[in-house]
């Protein structure tokens, strides 16, 4: 550990200050919101999204990870400023949008590193409660696998659609997961990998630039106000919908420049993460796994998932189309709970039918490599 001449960095940020300041007011302050307590308060950027010795481990030389992240932050900070001014120029006089797209694409690896940093430090991918030191090891393992991050970046850049969202009032919020994700569709799968993992199909990613701009990458059916290859200016209702998804991605905190949109998003935060599942297969095998909290962009998909998890759908099992629905509505099954029941049954069939060929193991690797496999052999890159 050397002579100890070097000063240890005590307060370490898991969201870089160069990004936090883009969400601050002109005094360098942000509103920080605690998602569980649903409490907001004003704080300085230098105190926000930080903890004492976030990335230190007794077996690792002091400040190693701090330096690694500082190096990245030192060039992502100016890059973010360049991107924002390119967007402002585009709005004034039609800067080439494809050029902006390429500029933003070129930092995909860095966005993903920030995403994994938050995930590992704030308790993602861990089967049971990990100590802070164990989380540092998880983080290092993730970052060492740079080939994975490279391939994942290529998947997003080559296969997802791209656009920008804009809030004229500077009302976007930022979650401590850094990149926020949501599934655009239920995919009849719930073991091993979340529906909203980066790199999967039918997923939307929100990458923060500032309180005025978010970068969006998506695959699948996006809402009408998120159109590819342009800047989409959001009205208040649309903005609240996006902020709700972003805040639901938070582990502990979100921040925003303005209090009202932050508080509105916090009021709708649901704690469902991380979820442990035990899956039983026809072969007799069982598997347990941790699934990232499910977040669906559309309310109707959320309803199916809640219904599935409640196991209420099982009581509709023996009903025929024209039977009276068992929920007590008095309506025919086909006009009431049939669609949602069939969706749940498809999920269960999927689990049962894939049991013999796909026994999942719970490991960091399995949660990250499946997203790329989903594309394998099915898609040719966009030009
Ligand atoms: Zn019903």
C-alpha cells in the first residue's frame, strides 16, 4: 500500500459531478429525492449521489477505481458539453442530425460503464445482501469483461433506433442507475434476465445529458411522442410519463433541478427490486434467480405482470370463452379477463416448455450474456 503519501479520496461519487451539474440550478444545487422515503431536499452537486469510500476494498490499492473513473469522467464531461451544444446548434440552424447521432454513439461504452458502476454499487446482480466490499468486487468483475461491454455497445448502436427528448422547462430527472431502461413489451419470460436488460429486444434506454435533454435508444414499439432520428419536444404529460420510468429505475435516489416533477415521480415509485424467483421445471429441476425489477413502459404490460405474480390468474384456468368470468364482473370471460389470462398462461408455458434445454445458473455472467444471444443469427446490422 506504499507510503500512504497519496490522499485517499473520501467522498466518492457513483454518478459523476460533470453529469450532476447538468441537472443543477445556477447555484450548483439539485433537489435530491429519496425514493423509499419519498422525501426531497436541496443539496449541492458536490454532496449528491456520493458516499464515503464507495469503491474501496481492503485488498485493492487505495484510489485505483477512483482514478479509473476520474479518467473516464475527464473526457466524458467535455464530451457531454459538446453533445449539448451540437443539439442547440441543430435546433437553431439544422446541424446534421446523423452527425450528432454518431457523436453520441461514440460514447456508448462510457454510458454502459457508468450504468454498471451504479448497478454494482447499489446492489444489482447480487443474490443475497452483499457487503459493500463484495459489491466492489462485483463491479470490478463487470468492468474487466470489457469485451462484453464492447459487444453490448455495438448491439445498441447497430440495432436500436435513436432520438433525443427535450424538456423546454428543464424538468427531466436523473436516477442513480444513470441509464434508465424499460421493457416495451412483455416477452413471456421471467427467469434469469429482466425484460428490460440493455441489449435485449423491445427495450427502451434513457441516457441523461441534462435537465433539458435525454438520449433515447429503443427497439420495438415506442410511444407516439418518441420518434426516431429527431428531437422530440415533450409536453407536461409526456414528460411525467418519462420521468416516472426514470425514477422507477432508481435504487435509492433521483435528482432534478425542479422540485415538482421530482416529487410527482417519487409519488409513483414502486419498490419491487431485486426480485428472487424460484422456477420449477417439468424435468423436476428447480432454479432460483435474481431478476432486475421489472419496469414496463406501458401500463397494460405492468398489469399483466402484477396479475401473473399474484397467481390470481390460476383461478381462471378451466373457463371457456363464453363462460361467466370468475372475477365477479358478470361479463363473459372473453370480454373480461381472458386476454390477461392467456398472456399469463403463455408465460408459464414458456417456462415449462424450455425447462429441459434451458436450465439457468445464477451468475453475473448469465445475467449479462443473454441479451446478446437474443440477437444472434436473427439480425443484420443497420448500415
Ligand atoms: Zn373478469
